[in-house]
């Protein structure tokens, strides 16, 4: 993943996925897994115990996914890649308690997407 500092795996072939050119064909719109905080053990951390970094001590916390045909997919987000600069940016405005997918460009250049509630539980799609 060349853009691993921005997002996780790119989604393909499922209910969340989407890949579409902008109306002016200068940008690519796609869905990918939101960037995750890497979990680590308290015993493997080199950080001082007074300042515990995010993710330390959370290596065994259950992470719910969508199950069935979407196993391993937890929190999807929409991203835009500028083809000329190869810069990737997350699309802002997605609710924190929803997965986002099926994004398309409107003719005016705005982005339209579907949100899937993740509260109280992910019950499949």
C-alpha cells in the first residue's frame, strides 16, 4: 500500500467499494479502510509508563467487522487521489459512527456517498 500513512486496504468487489473518475478526469474517488491505530503490548512498548502511547495495551481488544462476505472490513472511508500530484486526501464530513461507501461524483463535482450505521452493532449488509 503506497498510501499506508493515509488509509488501510482499498476496498474492491463488495457493497462498500467504488472507484470512479471525477467529471474532469483529474481525480479518482475510491473507498478504503480507515487508518488504524496499531495495537501493542505493554511489555513490548519502549515508551515510559507515565506516557502510554495510543494503542498500547489494546492488542487483545475485539474489533468488530461486518462479517459474512465483508470479513475484516471495519470502518470504510472515502478518499480522493489527485492524479497529477498523486496526493491522497480523505473526504471530510463522514459521521464517526458510520461506515461510508458507494461514493460517486455528481455532475457538478460534489461527492455523494452512502453511510452504514455501525451502532449499536454491525449486523451485516
